[in-house]
C-alpha cells in the first residue's frame, strides 16, 4: 500500500500541520474566565497588633540593651548599664528583680540588629522561666 491514500484516482497529501484554531479558542475562553473571576477573589486580611500607651510606667524595670555591636548590657531602675554575657544574663536579671518575679524585663535593641539575636535573648530568658518579658518600641516612625 502506498504511503499516501488515493481516492478516486487523485492522490491526497498527508496533513502534516497542527490545527491551532481549537487551541486558540480554548485559551481565549480561559482568559475570559480568569478576567471575570480575578476581581471576585478576596485577599486575606492580617490583623497586625498595635502599640498602645501604658497608663503608667512600672516603678522598677529591668532593661536588656542590645547594642549595634550585638553586645549585651543590663540596666535596672534607670541606673548605668552594666555589660553582661548571654550565659550570665538570666542570673543577672534575677538579681536585678530582687526576688520579685513581677518586675518587667524589657529588651531594647538597635535597629540594625538581626532578628535572630533578639530572639536568642528572649529564648534564654524564657528558658529560665523569667516572666513579663517584652520589647521596647518607638512611637511614630
């Protein structure tokens, strides 16, 4: 049998091209569907916590300062900050609290500090079960 079919004495050529019309029709229908449904999709809303103003400042506060050089200092009741290491931080905080676990501990870090460094300090304090640990924030920008 010959590779090309014959019909009525005429030779037909084999069709070797792809018909693109059905493909284009399907793509246009999908485009219209996406254009109509895209505005109907609702985006997720994330509630970000806001910073409120405290009614009054606590009588005593223990503050852990993290400088731009990532060195730790400890300041209790607005005294001069004293250098401290991460290993001795929890013990020094307990001494600064003077047996009162309700004295808040506030972490103040430089803007350029890595998030990991601040979280490391918080993890040490949490591991030692120190209560009321918070972060200092700046009002405005």
